[in-house]
């Protein structure tokens, strides 16, 4: 099957980089970017872009029929921190969009679906270290609830209707190209921007808050790897634990100080601390490694090197 791909939520942090990568693999004409807004000018101007409201079934269906789409990456979502401010909106966006895509797959319009889950499916009662694939899941955020419920629906649509849906539990994603929006792990991107601009950063999480994180290139690779994997190798139909590195704000600051010795960090935890405290510190992703050969490439120091080098170059270009 030649993939004819639609990315819903293509203007977001992961969606925008995924779009460019998929275009480089499959050709720009086979990868349609869509979002509710035209905000990401680079994306809008770099290939086919359609305005699609992920909550509107008809708008998604029209786009699928127009381009004879067979594969969807559903990247539209409201993340953890914003979700706590707008619980009902988070529920509606995250669930409506998933149902529309699963139903379009059930009805035979699409052959393959990627839907991102998150470490937010875990909660305060989950074992924190090396969190297993199968364990207690009592998420305490609206975002986490939508992701946990979504996983159940993905598995249900696979079992009942044979829908080929593949999913990963992303950790916090770090990238120099696009800013994250509304997540609890966003500090791990902001810190690099502030390190370059101001040589100091006030962190909204406390010094020793350890969370699972991943460089964008690894996240994109995992996404493409699971979609390219043989159907029989993707044994988990809910969502796979996925992991690369885990670190605290203190450790990321120390990594930055290896390049910018005068960099300082201070701590002023806000409402996001409670969310972070409910999540795992580290993740056991051995099922992804065993089933479809997942491997990450970037350590914390590699990430720091990439972030500072590329952000500095970008800053110099704009001067
Ligand atoms: C968030 O912080 O909400 C996201 C996530 C871990 O899913 N980055």
C-alpha cells in the first residue's frame, strides 16, 4: 500500500516535525498537513495544507475523500497543563477527534491510524521507577484520563472491528524547531531558550522532579518505526510504553552548565508540580524494544548539545 497520509494537528510540536519527516520519505504530494489554524506559516507554505477541525467528522471525512487518504496520524490534542484549566474542552477535543478517526477506519475509509498516548495515563498509585507496561493506571489529570480511555477504545476498535491502530505513550518531547504548548514537561524546552537568551531560568517544577523525556528525533523515529512495523509485530493494541532518558531540572541545568558555566536555575513550583508528581520517574519500554526493535539514540548530554547548538545558530540568523 502506498501511503497517502493525513496529519491532523500538523501545526503542533510533534505534528510539524512529523509532517516534514514523512514528506521527505513519501514525497510532499503524499503527505497532507491539516490543522484548525494557519498559524504555522512554514508548514502551510511548504506543501499541501488543509484547514481541518479534528472535532468535526464531516471536515475530516471530506479531506480523506479529497486526497484518498489511507493513513492518519491524529496529533491534535489538549495537553496536561491546559487540560486542567479547560477540563471539558480537553475531554471533547481529545475524545471526539479519536472517535471520528476510529469510526472512519471502521467504516473502511482509512487503513492505518497512529494515535499518541502519554505517560499521563499513569497516576499517583502507579509504581514510579521503571514503570511497567501493565500496571496500576489511575490518572489524576483530565488529559491522562482521555489518554487512558483512548487506549481502551483503540484496543476495542482493533478487537471488535479489526482497526489497525498503533500508539505510543510519549514522554516529554524536547525539540529546538517547535515550541511545545500546554504541557507539564514544557520546562525542558523553555530552559534551553532561556539559557541562551538570559543565562538563567526559573523552573515551574522543583529541583528533584524526575520525569521521562525524549529528543524529538527519537520520538519521530519511534512513531515511524511502529507505523512501518509488520502488523503482527505490533502486539500491544492499546499503547506501548516508550522511553529514552529521565532527568530532573537540576540535572538538565548541570548539563547546560557544561556549555554555559554562568547559567543559573531557580525553582518556583506552580500547579504543574502536582501533575509531575503524579507521573512516573522512569519507564520500562522493553516491550517496544522486543516487539518492533525500538532503540533511542539521544542521551541528556546529546540533547543539550543539539538544543544549544541549533538554538544559538537560529538566534544568530535572526540578528
Ligand atoms: C505533557 O506534559 O502534557 C505532555 C505529555 C507528557 O504527554 N508533554
